[in-house]
């Protein structure tokens, strides 16, 4: 008797945008990517829903929406923006955004991969934003070096190794192969770290680690 085909899960995704044209465009892109299902953003969010927030920049209105979605509704959010200042980048990370994507790079595949990464809790940042984030928190970290009361609480060697590779843009499978761990071990390390330090996602963990001088 032939085995039944494996069931594949679909990630529900809701799109929010300031204008209907941007929303319709993002929804059209997502419908072309397998593994996601576009849902009505005005309805009640189901568990596991990822919200794609499309904005010109992470201005006050977009930041307020991020806080409402992440902290209020407990959703994972992909932020799609045209431009992003360094202060806005840090604020978006601190708000708990799971992934950031430039509008000019929001092809169906790139947008879909960002949604799936957010659903897994992996997070996703463009390489140039990763560099800007690390540089910014590095400057913050150096500005408080030598000040009393700033000693870090400490990370294990394993946590530091994993976070260093996350900061370099490696995904879970690549980190596991590089460190000779299983993917489950890498995920457990990151989950334990973010839970213990009350961090919201990988990007927030990297920002914290660089700010505190761990990596």
C-alpha cells in the first residue's frame, strides 16, 4: 500500500500598507510564492500569521504599527521599506521586527523567503543592513566602555559562536554545519538565549551581543 503524501503547512500572511496600491502589489507578489497564503488583514489573526508591513520608511507611524503588531498582537512582522535611517533601523529591531526587506528587492521569491524566515523565527536582514546594524551597535558599545555598572552578564562560548555566525548572515543549516551541531541544537541555543535575555528575535540578539561586547 502506497504511503500517503506528506502534508505541507502553509504560512498565513497579512499585508498592511498605507495605500491600497502597495497592499495589492505585495499581495500579488506573495500569491506567486508557494508555502504562503494571503489572508485578510482586517480579520482576526490566526496563530502563526506573519504580517508584512509596507511603508516608505520606519517613521513614527510605521514604528507605532510595529509596536502594536509585535508587542500588542504578538505577531511576527516583515518590514518592507523604501529607505531606512540608522536610528530607524535600531528602533525597528528594538520593536521586534523579524525581517526587513528593501522595496526594490521585494520579488515574489525574496518576499516569500522573508515571510518563511519570520515564521520560523529565523529573521532576515539584507547584507547592507546587517553591516549598518553591527556598526551602529558597535559604536554604542564603545561609547559605554569603561563606565561603571556596564559589565556584561555573560554568554556561553557556544552562544557567542552561534551569534557571531548569525551576525555574518549564516542561516541555521549553515551554522550547524560550520560548528558541527545539529540544526535543532542551533535553534535551541538561540531560543534559550533570546528567552533568558528577553530578546525578541535573532536581529535583536545580534544587536544585544554587539552592544555588550560579546562579539
